[in-house]
């Protein structure tokens, strides 16, 4: 196992940069995006993928699990589902507010049902 790639102080990385950092071909990164719902880099106005550091760390973890630990793609998917990553995909602020509002309403109903 070699040394981990060093991420700079950039906020966003293009797919070519991520490919060099992770030593994975761009087509593998695009394929993994299709397989893992939580791996969705933002897109620029020019429709270029823009990865953040957390995305790159996730890619490196998937790579380690597949190539070094010998897990299957399906096994890695199950692992991420169990971790809750697939269920906690990035939400837009409005979607997050709506979800939180619903969660709070459920909590209030539970509290009310125990108070009476």
C-alpha cells in the first residue's frame, strides 16, 4: 500500500484531478457515481463534475474496499447502506428544512401522546 494522496487547500476538484489523486481512471469515477447514490459531485455551469474533499475521501474508501480488501461491488453497496450513507444523501436546504419539519412534527405528536 502506497502513501495516501495529499489533498491541497482547494475547495473543488475536477474529475481529472480526482483521477490523478486517486489513481483511478475517470470512467471508473463516473461508473461509481452511477452505482452509489451518495457519490454525486456538484456540477459547474459548464457541466463539469466538481468534487469536494469528502467526495474524494469516499472514493478512496471505496477503492480500498474493492481493490485492497477484495469486497465485491454489491458488498460495498451493502456496507454503505448499513452505514446510512445512501439514506443520508446530500439534501438541498429546502429539502432538508422540509424533512426536519416533518421529523419535528412526528416528535411533537409522540410527546403529545405521552402527555395526555
